[in-house]
């Protein structure tokens, strides 16, 4: 599950200082630690890339790792059987890699809290053995290669880890993953790199950031439904929002309550493959409408990627 991206020859690795694993009995503190570790490691990659893009010397191969959360239990007890999540089914060591903890903060707190209560054990926050690909360290929509003018004489993959589809699969979610002897069991159906891949795909397909997606997602392939939804949402914003906090259109064009015109975003010359529209409410309790266009093939594609927005449905 935590697989290093291979390289062709031994090199000098340059990484942040090793992170000492920490045990937590408080979900909020655990998520704070995951967030700090993730931001430290992604900032390291972004800063290194920026230095090289400005012509700085290449001192080796730059690598930082995803955070990891682990839980170990020796008992079948302490399980709230009313829940289909928030517990593990048998004794053992369970781990999963974590990405974008700020985006998933509420969900992580909820799930980690259930795990601690149900098994009466702490969770351990540490660094995994899975490198963060450079592309996923940047914000959504960043085109890394286009920013690499100072790196024209080298191969990006010789200096940074890049996305690797060989370790980006759905084996865990499909029930096909079998840990090798001595390896931990998966604690979640999707790994961090798999989640990052889908978050990038969501942004690509819908031209909106993944953080705008709401808990209630509707699909349509009729444009007049989209037109009616947009007209309703814009009027709602102009009238004060009535509890909704924003209306977001492709290009991350945002209209806020009390406004009749968008206050930010980029107008697109052409709509993406599956444009999305988000009528947002606090706690992601609003509505997302996705125009899937031609239908079944697009619906399957977008559903596969939306699934990671609730990625840590602990087994």
C-alpha cells in the first residue's frame, strides 16, 4: 500500500528532517499534526522546485513523503456495531496515507474520533514510505512543466517524484488488496496518491476546484436544467443567499450573497468536458450539479473521482 516510486540508480536524496512518530488520543490534535506535516513536506517540494526554476544548482533528488496515520488493536471488543464505519473488524495494525488534510479536516476528525472511542487506543501520526509527487504538492490547476523554464536542460523525473499510475489503483476499494506477510492492513479504501490523482481529475473535468463540491451531487445531461439551476442560484445570491454561502461556476467563478455579479474567477473560452456548478452551504451541505454530457461513460468517470471526496471511510 505504501510503495516507494522506484528510481533507476542510487542518488543523493534531499528531504526534510525525519518526523518522529507521535501518538494521539485526541482527534483534533491528530489532524493538526497531519496538517502540519503535510504542509511542511509539500512546502519543501514547492520551495525546491522554485529554487531550481530560478536557476539554482541541482544538489540531488528532492523527496518528501505523505503523512500516515496508523492504529493497532489487539482486541475484537469496543466496537459500536450500529456504525458501518469508524472501526476495524479484527485485531492488527492498520495504516493509510493522508493527503489534503485541510480539505478533509472535518471528516478526518469524525473518523479518527470513532476509531479512538471504539478501540480505546491512540492513533499514530508519522511519515509514510510513499513519496509525494511534485505535481500533487502544488495547488490544483498548476501546470508544473509550464513553470519549469529554468529546468529545460534536465528531466523533471530525474530530480522529483512524479505521479505513478502503477501505484494508483483501486485494489483496496475493490476488495482485491492482500497485504503481504508482516505488512499492515489498509485503514481506508483509497491511498493518498490515488486521492490526489482524482482531485486533479475533478478539477480538469469540471473546471472547478475539488473543495467546492458539496455533499449532494446531481448529474444531468440536459442543458436547460443547468440553465434553470444557474438562474435560480444567481437570483438566490442577489437576494442575500438565504443560508447559501456562494455560487460557483466553471473557472471557479464565485458569486457571493448580496452580489448580482461574480466577485472572482476566470471566464472560460470553452466549457470543460463535464462542467460543474456548486450552490454552496456551510459544512458542504449545499448542492453540486454536474453536466455529464454524453451520459454513461462520463457518469462513471466522474463518479469514480467524486468517490474520493469521502476517501477515509475507515474499514
